[in-house]
C-alpha cells in the first residue's frame, strides 16, 4: 500500500470557468429593477429606525 507524502503539496492551478450570461426580456429587466429599488427603499426605511449608537456587525 502506497503512503501519501507527509508534506503539503500544492494543487495544480485551475483555469477560470467561463461566466454564464443570462438574457432577459425587457419586461423581466424592468421587473427586476423595480424589485431591487423596492428592496433598497425598504432597507433604508428599516435603517432609519435603528439606534445610530448601536454597534452593527
């Protein structure tokens, strides 16, 4: 039975994976943009009511 070396051996570098692209219709883009804007507005409203002296992690 062969034994593995007791020293660390670096793994070979991998080629970066190609990015995948998503194609959305204009309606889907608009709906996504509205969803993001709504989320940002809700987060701003939430932060407005937090105690500014409280620590945030």
